[in-house]
């Protein structure tokens, strides 16, 4: 029997990865933590007459359950959310098992956060920033991620077989039917005629005390259910996250990214989906974000701090005739000892689907007017 060098190499690598799992000298301690949150929103949308006529509305945001477990170096991290039915109902935000090879190196397998851009968020507000709405902030996919962190550096590499969430029976643009992306999901993914299948990510960040600067890259395949062919998608980002002044009260976040979604159907837009909704996004462009926040410590009754912030975003679309998108959020986060957190946000947008006419704002553009959304999010975390 002839054994190839490739098989020997693969076998050796697998043994290297699994051998620590069976170590007899490792001290194993089992622990389980259960937590969650309940959040509500007050919403006042300037462009929505049905909303403004009744003085806004007060609705359930979501209820979530978090679970963390550990046995020696093996651990689990999961979060399941329950939204109102029109926002998708129940959905898994994240759920993965992991293994700590050392205090600096960790492996995660399952639905985990994609290592791209400023982590964990490039924003300060409840609304997040424009990268979130095009699938490039707080994105979760299904795959394997390796994390290596030191006092000075963060390195992350990942491969994702597909996006998180399930599939549902869809009717595609040519009238055919089949299983496609289910829009009831937490993070935004390509949907409609196209589907993410196979994605590589890499991220490097250099840390300076409580600040960091980093770069990220993403490349993947897009399968088209109509043409039965493959396109691709990619993104590159550079970010800075700085904390200044005594006790790091001042925070500055800067990010610049370029992206492209190249469908095999050669369309100028792709369909994005989350929260049971879909809309169109320009196939390529650049997004620039800048945010600043200042935190004031408090010792008044139950209050521990109040943070004031502003996040501005600009999206340049590389498609002739498409109108660019802007977004700005001014707000505050009020924190308490009891686990009650309140976001008070005044968000405005121009050609942003969540702030104005629905469906084409992030694609060709809608009415090219500024619209606003005043939001209070009250959440109890336990």
C-alpha cells in the first residue's frame, strides 16, 4: 500500500489538533452560565405617516437567552433570540463550540462572528453603522475560526461554508422555485437569486495599550440559483479604534472599506436579507465611518455612567446613476448597576432603507431626501 505525502501531512495535522482533547493531565472543571436580555423600543419615524399620526409606537424589540459552558479547555457559546413574528420570530445569533490550545490561541467551530473590521462593533449606537446593513459589521456565518491574541497583536483566520440561518422555499426571478436563503436571520447576508457558499476571512490588528489599528480581508463565492453558475464577492477594510484621556473616557472609531458582490447574473444590485425583510444593495462601492463617544462616570442612585456619541457614515456606490447613501446617529447610552441599559438615539439617513422609502435606498437610491427615526431602546440584561 502506498501512502501519499499529502495523506501523511493531513493525518499529522489532525493528530496535532485532537491530541490535546484527550490529555490525561489536564485539570477539567465544568461550568455553565445562563443569561439573557429583554428589550423594548419606542419608535418615531418621520417618513411614516401611520407611525407619526399616533405619536410613534412602543414595541417589543427582542428577548434572548445566552448560554456559556466550559469543561477544561473545551467550551460552548450560544445566543438565541426571539423577535416579533414580522421580524423573523426565533433565530440563532451565534452558537459555537471552541477549544483553547493556550491562553493566546483559540479555535471556534459553528456560527461565530466573522473577523472583519472593527470588533466587536464599528459603531456606538443601537442602530449600528452602514457596514452592518451590507453584511460587513457584526456578521455571523457558519464555519471555523482560529484566533491568536497577544498583548500587542490580534490574528484571526476563518473559513465559512455558508451563512448562518436556514433555507426556505423561494421563487426566483426567472419564475423557478427551490430552497434559498431564509430572510429570518440576525445578520445581513446575500439572498434572493444568490447565496453565499464558501468564504475566507483574515484580520490583523496591532494594539497600542487600549487602542488598535488593523486591516481585514474577505473573499467568497456566490452561487446563483437562476444561472446555476458562480460569482464572487470580496471586501477589504482598515480600521482604528482609540481610547484616550484618563480611564479611556474618550473613544474614536474610524473605518474605511471597499466591497463588491459580483453575481453570475451580472446585475447592478444584490438582494440582502435579515429580520424577515429583503432589499437591494449596490453591487460595489466604498463605505467610510467615523464615530466619537465620551463616557461620564456616575454615582447617582442606580446609575453608573452615561455615554454620549455620534456616528457618521458615507457610502459611495460604484454604479452609474446610483445615488450615494449617508447615515448619522446622535445619541446616548445610560447604564445602571441593576443591568438596565437605555439607548436614546436620533438617527437620520439619506437613501438608507431603514430611514425612508423601502427597497432601493442602498441600491439605486430612493427619494434622495433626509429622513429621521427617534428611538429609545430599554433593555434589562441578566
